[in-house]
């Protein structure tokens, strides 16, 4: 997804802008650009299709010292990836960068064309540049012109603006797309993600929906959508101490897979007592508020949705509460029947996923008891707009394929299910068993990581395959779905997951010697059922790869590979079994030579619909 960086400082800001863009590369983009105000010369723009390094090379040809500038990585929505469509966009003496989508760009473009403006791109963003220039021409007061422009935009935007007539000012605004202000000492920055600015500051102000701001060396002014001045606290970025480089690892994804034991331990820190969970983590009156909950709706996208699917099994079985789970892109557009006292849970790594955020906003008119955001980014929009929050402490996740975010979401959800069970006076043995299991979880995940070498050998068997099936039952069915998603997204092998009992209702027709079938076969109450399903696969010549506990006593034979996992209790087993599936997709992607951390067509944070 698109990324924004802007800076005003006494020092030369070009290297800061470039480093900021580099730090946003993980989000996915197809072109990049920068506009700086060169003293005595005006705005100088440089753009390049492809990687940030291309932009850097272009800038190196004519290095300049400057103190005000904006930069952007673009992920094409309106108009194909091309230099003419890359940001910043210019109009007269101003330059702008934009994330999001301007829905009324069509009529605005027509009006501006009629007024004599010439468009050089197919983007919705250029409309904003000309509209601002037009308002400024009518009344040469940039703040007023900026406000008049914002008032005419429908859709989502985060904007950064510089103007030659105000060489000491950087303007920005947000509506539906995230934007933070970074505070330095006599210097200020703006970015769509704080990660871009950790090179220069760990102090951030998170703008609210509808806010706009004017930044200068001396200070900042922020106004809300009614143009009233607002003040926000400057927050220290919590994960700033964490290393953002790959360290000894070849890819961020591998590093993040290996960070899971500590990410899970961090997520659980301060949440567990000897034999019960500490519900006060949810806020001072959590105990009373939890008592009111009689139903749960969970809404999320992609991997986070899979975490919700696992949680449904836990919440219904352990807490005895009805629970339904839905993808946010569907939920946000339908009239949901909400039974009394229903809690809405949104799950998101980034907290900025457009569909999930829209689902939360949509829920506000549906009569929910309250909303809870389970999220990895403390200052994100989702966290700020939800009634309650439960933070996962995975640290920054850079690899596009979600790994440690997923297992920490599962950890938080198991904790939450236990909290509900505890509040509803469910069996104390089950609650203390969950607490014990959660304590052993980081160690078991560590043991599962030892399978790395074994899985690396196995990966070669996928190299020439076009398709794969993943099977699981119970809580491990959504884990099979997540395994299939991981394989698809980074190795580009078509993979589907089925609840193993569904095999005979259709997908069995696909099984032959060219179809690897991955089964997740922990020693639980459904193992015997799963064994029959696996025999159906072997009888058709399908190649079986079983992730199972040593005690599972699965059939041996040609075409069957077993990977043994450490024994884990039922509640945490889906979390432990996620690890080898992540490693499998990683190693298959290496064999296939794909771009593991930045798979084609995908973005880390999906901030447009
Ligand atoms: C897959 C993946 C995506 C995200 C989805 C939601 O590996 O990362 O499917 O899970 O885009 O993102 P968040 O969790 O940030 O809302």
C-alpha cells in the first residue's frame, strides 16, 4: 500500500525522506517519488518506477540540500504503475502526496478541466493538487485553501502538502487513512506509519479522523474536522527499541517466525496468575463488563480472520457463549442481526485495514454492547476507535506474510476465551489447565522451530507442484486454512484447505499422485476420524505430509511423510501446529525463488478498500 513521509528540519532532509521510504517498502509499492523545496529554485520533483533504489539513483545525479519535502511510495489504484502516475503531484507552485482513494475524483476532474487545469496523470490524487491550487488562487491563504479543498473531498485520504510560497511549513491531513506526526527537537515529520520515522524520533502524535495540521520548525497546529484547534499527547513508540533489521536472518519472515516464542511471552506478560487469568488487563471495571457479554461477533480479514475462526471453537466450548466470525469486507455492507448483549471483536495486526476499520464503524449503529480490538499497534485507528483493547506484543511485523502477528492473536484470543469462561464460572480445572498451557506455550513453539531443517528438506517435493490441499479438523481446520494461505501468498502455489470430513463431498476428485495433501493431525478427540479421511487420500495415490504428534500412530508407507511435533494440550495445539506450516511455506518459497518478504501484488497494510 502507498506510503507517505514528509519532513521540515534545519538539516538536509532528503536522506531522511529516502530512508523513510525504504522503511515503508515492506508495505508493497510499484513506484516512488520525492518533492523538495530547493532554496532559490522552487519545488524540485523526482519520480521513478520500481524500487526506492531507482529513485535514490535518480536523486544522486543532482544532489541538493533542502529543509522541506514530501515523499511517497505508490501502490497503483487509479492508473497503472508509471512515472506520470507516481506521486508527488504538482500544480502551479505546490506538491502533494496522497494515500487512499478520492471517490468523487471524476466530477472534480471535469470541473478542474473546465477551469483550465491540465492533467498529466490518471490518478485521483492530481485532482487534489489542482483543487488546492484553484482555491489558493481564489484566496491566497494556504490554510484556508487547504480547508476548502478537504471540505470537497469524498473518500479516504492521508495528505502531505508543500507550497513554494510557504517555505517553512508542511501541511498534512487525514481521513480514513492513517497519518502520524513525528516530533523532533526543532524539527517535525509526518508519515503514514511511525516505522518510517524511527530513524529520527520515537515521539509521535496520532492524528484523528478529519484532522489537519500545519507543521513548522517552531511547532505544530492541529485542527479537527470542524476547524477547531485540538491538542494530543505525544506518545513514545513502544516497539522503538526492537531491531528493524534482519539481523542474522535472510528474510524478515524467517526472523519473525523465530521471534514467536518471545512475542507470545510478551503478549502474555502480566496477564496470568497462578491458576486464573487477570481480567483487569482489560481495564478497571472489566470483570463487570465481561459479565454482561452473552454473544460474540468476530470480524477480521485474511490471517486475522483465521485467528477468529479458531477462537470461535474456544469461545463456544470453553466460555459457552455463541460466537460467529465473518470477513470484514462482507460484514461492513450487510445488515447484521445483533442479539442483545453482543460484543464485537475486531482482530488486526496493523489496526489500519480499511475493511476492518469500516466494519468497526458500521457496528456502531448496530446495537452492540461494546467493541474490543485485538491489535498489534497501540496507536492504530482500530485501537483508538474501539471501546476496549487487547494488545498483542509481537513487535513490528515487516514480512508481508503474517506469522508472529497470527500466533500472538491466537494467544490473546485463548486468553480472552479463558477470561470469559472464568467470568461465567465455568469449570475451574479447565481455566487452570488453560493457564498452565499458556505458560508452556513459548517453550513448545521453540521446540516446533527445531523442525526447520527437516521441513527445509521436505520443501523440494513442492517445487514442481501446481496445487496442494491442506486438511484439518476442529480448531486445526482454520490452521489448515492459514497454512494454505501462507503457501499461496509467498510461493504462488494454488492451495486450498478443507475440513477433512468434507473431502469426500467433492475435493477428493482432485487427489492423484501430483497432489500433495498436508494434514494437521494432533492427538485429539478427532484424530481417529481424521485417520479415515487420510486413508481416502492414500487410496487415490495422493502424497501425504502429516504434521502429527509421535503418539498419533498414523499409517506408514510409500508416499507418506510424517513430521512429528511435541505433544501439546488441546487448547494451545493450534498455535503450535501453525509453526511448521509457516516454515513449510517459507522453504517452498525459497525453492521457487519468489520474493518472500514482498510477494507480488500484495501489500502489508491494506488501507484501501
Ligand atoms: C496474510 C496477511 C493478510 C492480513 C490481512 C489483514 O499473511 O498478512 O491476510 O492478515 O490483510 O491484515 P491486518 O491483520 O493488519 O488487519
